C-alpha cells in the first residue's frame, strides 16, 4: 500500500463545498496507478468559512481518503515541526507539498523560508528514511501581481526551492520539484485570485501527477 500525504496551506485544505486538488489527484491515481494506495495524514477536514475553523466535512464528494496535513494560514514554518510525527504515525511514503505563500506573506523572507524547507526535509527523513517528496513552488497569486516586493520574494524563494530540491535529492529519498502549468491563470483558475476553483484544482493535481510520472514512472499522464 503506497501512502501519499498531501501537505499544504489553504489551497490544499480547501473550504466547505470544494473537491480540492487532493480529490482530483486521487481520481487520477485510481485510473493511472496500478497498485493499492491511499492518502494519509493526521487531519481530514476542510475549512468552514462561516467560522474560519477547520471543522467542515462538507466535501463536494467525500468518497475518497481525506487524510492530509494542511491548514489555512499555515506554511513551511508551521509544518516543519509537525512533519516528523505525521510521517511517523501515518507511515507516509510520498509527501505532496504545496507551501510558501503564507511564509513569504507573513512570517519569513525567501532565505528563511528556504531554510525551513531544509528543516522540513530533515525531519521527514528522520521519521522515515526512504520517504519521497514532491515540492510545489509558490504558484501565481493576486498578491504577487499587485505587490512588487512580494513578487520578488516569491521569485527568489522559487529559485531557492529549486536549488534546495536539487541539493537534497538522493537515490534513497528522492526529492522532486513540480512544475505548475504554464497556463495557470489567477483569473480563470482561482475564485479569488489565490484559491483554486475546479480548473485550478485539476491543474495543481496535474502538476503533482506529471512530476511523479516523468521522474518515477509512477501513475501516468493526467487526463482529466
């Protein structure tokens, strides 16, 4: 049984009524991956917009393994201290990580955020020596479009993330950098300039799927 753990911020946990990219990737893998697999994590809920708390179970389609380690307003700095125990307790084999926007927006600069990525990787590997990871760069968002200094930090962090992934990749614990779709558009793939709508969910799922297919021969081309 291959165990995937989605790790992320608001774009990964999602809000009540959404499918989430996690569901879209699960759908894809059901057809493309030939062996048994599941999604794991210490959390299962969505954010409830009425209370701004992660208490909702109202998925658009709840019939999939909903385990994850994602939180609205959480970043690398929040997940680095949690990932070891989450990997250990859930026996995660593959981490699918989409973080960074929150860090750069509120907590750390590009250099500090990249340092937290290294801590995250170290803690995950300490918990499970052969864990594999796919890291998503910070994707297009409305703040980067409107705030030039923030956009510069996003660009710098994404460059540092690529270098970190290359530096820390090992045969025993492979580390991949996902490539977001060049067609990802905040006006058509999000509902507020940041959070993915249905088409955005598919494009995020496709980016993770393509990285695993092209580098590990895991799954297949994303066709949804």
